[in-house]
């Protein structure tokens, strides 16, 4: 018998603009112990399906149809009845471990209350069970965690707590709603391994809701593809990935960027002199720490001596996990924050320490596109006014009519319809707003654009479109791009060369092909091996390099030498690993052999 | 934590000094003085009186003497208006009264306001919500100078239940109306802030997690939602506390309670420099102290805040 059977489930929301259908009559079932993937882009209703099943819809939501757990109907049960199932027969984990735990309760308190409510277990016995589960999710120093608050834990550790908490009562079904989307790729790999292990050992069925085909390829036995509230296609992982029948599934798979893509850009061969030269740039922040009567200041080395060059027409990708200083580096290059040390020169002219007025001459050539397209546009300006604004500064000679023509022309280039001319950002979709951001950056025909996580907030298919657009604009205008992202697959899809950052320093710099296929530095190797590939056969046969420990904090001086334990052991804690030329155009930071690092 | 408190107290000293100096000069720059009246005094008499209070000295000397007496004798000087009474007496007599009905008003406003706000948020868009919101708006729209006469008309003149004024050592009959009059509008604001704050908290991810764990609604509200709900309420309560503690001119006027509010208002009108400055400094010290307490209270509501 199926564990969960959903029949003809519909979800409607009453909103001020009338009723909205989020889910339109879907059917599926989950067998005991299997992992079902529910894949779709934002707004496809994949989360609402399970929220409705568990009675967790917001007050304006209505669900109809039938959801049976172990054969008994649970849809629209009264809250006290549902509370017996939630957390006991069905565990749930959510996307954002940062906000999913109650901030003012200790981890131990939050875990124990589950046991108390469902099993009446309290006191020492409850504590032992909690510790037991924290150990099983490989939580480092588990006993101390019970007394800590959520904000004292890293994102990965919080997600481990969420999993341990939802497994406390040995549920038969675990609903995981985008469980790794907010995490770094190496942490994501660990969390996914953990979930796969639980599925195998405890026989827990998993409903994995995600937009990431790579994650699905790794985890799922069967897959359901959702779009606009309905199911498009379902089948086993092999069927879906190797012979997708529906056009939407095919498009989704095609849009997924992969690190092993064959059509990714190659090394850009040019004799041209570099247009941008960054030399040993450092950005240190002073962090206030408590202690003593007046506290004391500790330097946080966000960027600590980074050098690189960018040639006209090429794309340099910058990757690294959270806290590696990639966004700070972008701002320092553009002089949006002043570097603590080092030099940046544009076309041979140094631009560090210039006055605002002098810098403005260079700003015409150096532009940036930000991550959150909606938040980085002025909500009170029409999109055409936003796009036209740089023209007012740099082309005051244009008449109003000419300006309008230029804007209309640029909108067409980036694929924005003319009818959107007088719209406001909130009326546009995320992808359209990002096109506005690109049009605004492009309007003065700059020579370099820095894209800081420019596609990270977008759905996969929109992501592919924006990357296509950037590549096309680059070919047309000979632009240079610096493309910053935490997502290696996306970076690979656009970059000629890739630079890997770790805690404010370059660990490896080479062409995209080399970085993805033959990485030399252990950190790059672990990063590459953690990136999921949307192909179940490849994904399940790959071997992963797991480095010991969590991603280190930039405030920890020892963390900088994570890949040189021999120097640490020798007491040289201030040693800076040098960047060594490994092959032409391939630089690798000094490191100990992998075996030595894996010993921890 | 202790280092933080010491730091804050050290920072309070220059704050209070600036407050004293600024109010001192502001008052002197205002036209008129304590001894100007409609029938001018003979110049000789005026000069004598001014000499007695030291008003014939240069301003900097007056300020110096004033500060010197406060710091070394804790003496705020004699009142210019009431013969034979000094500022210390006036504050010592009025402040306990203001403090009593002020603290009670604060308690009533907070307890009733927070309860109303929570009830409204939990029963969002039901009659409970509408009733609580309506009551809150009505209460907010009734400042104490409107509430005072309404209460006296109803309970004293019409129903004859309560005495119309006086203090009598703070017996309960004499406390009821001042407390209601002073607390009503604050209660309305507190209810409104609590309601919107709790609605926001109830929509947050960790509340969804708490429901997904199968916790009873009661536990979700009291254990998970209450503390974060109260954070914005606490920042509003700080200034309210100072304000109600020092009493209200209108409450003192309508109910003849004899609190500090009346002395303060009266001294401003009659240019009684000494009383006015004395009460201002009291306000200042209370504000600094309550702000410190508010900031410390945050740490209890939000463990992310550490000093």
C-alpha cells in the first residue's frame, strides 16, 4: 500500500485580486522508503501541494480533493488531529535554516518539545534521544549544541538540527522543501548524503521538493515535474533524464547549466593588452568584539591580496563559497569601497584613491549588475527612466527625443518589449527586471561589466536566457565581463577563465575547462566534486572529495592555512600561501598533498 | 554586560551636563523672568529680590553656582515662586504621587494593550479582531485631557460612585480615574503595535516549523511567538514609561492629585527657573536610566543581542 496517496488535490487562494488557483487537481503517491522528487520552477505549486496536505496553508488558502496517509484521509482535518501526525508520522524540513528555527529558544529546547508533545518523553531520556540524533546527523560537538541558540550555528549545522528534529519520532515520510537551496555546494553535498543515508537506514520515504535538476538526479527514485499548478510528466529518474517526453521537461533539462557542458566558452585567445589590472588588492574591515571595558577591534580580512587581469572581450568567472570575499572584491575593483591596500588600474591608469569627480570619468566604462533585480532598481522610477539615468550624466548633449530613442533601442537589444517602457519594477517579473538592470549597465556602452550573482535569484529557464543574452551582448560589443557566482555550473556556462576564491585569497586560476575537468588545488577539487550534475548515471557514480570540518570563518587566522597543515604544525600561522604557475595560464596556490589535508 | 552598563553610565554624565547647560540658557533667553508681573515692582525692591536669588550675578557665575550646589550638596536651590520652599522639597512631595499613578497607568496600559493586541492577531479578521482594533483606535483618540472631564462627568457627577479629586495618600477610590485617564491612549497604541507585530511573527518561517512539529497552537503562540512579538513593543514602552512616571499636567489639574505635572507646568508659566530646571534634570536622568533598561531588556527578548 502507498504511504501517501494524493488524489485530485486543488489549492486556491482568495486574494484582493480575486481567487488564484495554485494547484489544479493533481494525483500522485509515495511508496514506503522511496525518494520522490517534485521538480518545478517558482510558482509551479510544488510547495503548496505539501503545505495543503499537512494543513499548513495560510489563512486565505483552501484545499480540496483527497490526501491519504497510510490509507486514512488527512486533508482538512481539524488542527488537533493534524498535530498528532505532524512531526510524528511526517517530518518536515524547509529551505531557509536561518529563519526556520525559533531565534530565542535553545536548540535543546526546540528538539525536546517534539518528544514531549508526541511521546511524552522528558528530562534525561529526552536529552539522550536528542543527542543521539544530533550525533546521527554528524553534528560536530553535539552536546554543546543543545545549549546554543540558532544564530550561533552555521547554515549547514542549522539544517542538520532541522533534520535531527524532524527525525526524532522516526517519521515514515520526510517532506524536504528545497532543503539545500540556501546552502553552499559543499554543505549541500553533505546534507544530501545525510538524507540519502537516512532513507536507506531508517526506511524513511522522502518527498524532495526542488528546482535543481542536479539534486534530483542524485537523490530521487521517481520524479514528478510540475508547472503552473499541474503535473507535466512523471517517471523514474532514468526515464525523465534520458527520454523526457514533455517539451517542458526537455526545455528544463536543456536550460540546466552543467560543469561538464561541451558548449561552454573556451580560453579566449588574444594578444590584446589587459584592460583591467588588479594588483594585490586587500580589503580589511574592523570588527568590534566584546571583551574588556571598551571592547576591542579585530581585522576581518575579507579580501587579502588578490591579483588578476581581464582582457577585452573575455569573461572572468569568480567562484567561492559564502564569506570568501567575492562581492567585496567586486566593490573594491569598482572603487565602491576603498581597498585597504593594493592597486587597481584601468587601461593603464591607476584608479585607487581618486576623488569622486575624477572617478566618475571611469564609471562610464565600468558597470555592475546586482543580484536582486527588484531591490536594485528605484521602485518610484519607471524602468525607462532607470535605464536613461546614466545617459543624463554622461551624454548631456542628447535631446529628450534622442535619449528616448537610445533607451528604446537598448530595451529591444536586451529583449524587453516596447510596451513595458512606462512600467514600474514591481509590475515586471524577476527576469524582466534583470534585463532592465543589464540595459541600465549597457546604455553607455561600457567596456567592463561586473555581474555580482546576477542570475542567482532567477529560475533556471530565465537564468539560461539571461546568460544567453550576456554572451550575445559580449560578442556584439566586445565587452569584458567579470561574472561572480556561488554556482560553479552557471559560472562555467559563461566564463573563459575561472578564478576560485577561498577566504579572501585566490586558490586557483585557469581556463574554465581546466578548472572543471582537471582542478589541481584540493579546495577546487572538493568544490567541483560537490557540484551536482543533472544526470543520474554520472551523478551516482561520482566520487566526492570531502574536506574535514565546516567552511571556516574569515575571523579565524588558522583557517587561512587549512590547505597547508604542515605550516600550521610548524607554527607559521602568519604564512601566506603563494600562487604558483602550474602550467601556462594556470595558477595554483601552495598546498600540502591531499592525503595530509584529509587527515585533518 | 557589566562593562556595557558602566560604559553607558559614563556616557550618561556628559549627556546630563549638556541637558542642564542647554536648558539653563534656553530659559534665560526666554523673555520675562520670575519677578516680572503686570504691576512692576519698584526698581529698588526688584534689585533686592534679584540679589537675594543671585540673579544679579553674571550668567556664567549663576550656572557655575548652580552646578556646584548640585554636584557637591545635591541642592537644586530655592523656588523663586514659593517662599520658603526649595526644589528638593517640591520634587520630594510631587514625585511619589506622580510615580504611583504613573506606574499604575503604565502597568494597566501594557497589560491591557498587549492582551488586546494578541487577541486581535490570533483571531485575525474575526469579530474579536474588529472589536479590539475599534477599541484601540477609540482609546488612542482619547487623550487624557478629554478622558479627565468625561470620567468626572460620568463617575462623580452622574453616577456618584467616585470622589471627584484629591489624593488622600493614594487610596484606591482616588486612584481609579487618574489611572484610567492617563493610560487609555497609550493602551490603544500598545494594542495596535502588538497586533501588527504578532501578525508579522505568525507569518514567519519558524512559526511554520513549530506547526510542522505538531505543537498545539497554545504552545506555538506563548512559547514561540510571544517574545519576538514584544520586541517592537518594548522599544515603544521605554519613552512612555518616562512620560507617565513624571505625571501629567492635565491629570493633576482635573483630579487635584498634586503630582509633579502641575508643579512642572506651573513653573514653566511663572518662569520659576529653579523648579523647571530641577524637574527637567529629573526627566533627563529617568530617560537615560529607562533607555538603558530598555536596551538590557532587548537582550532577554533576543539572544542575538549581546553586550
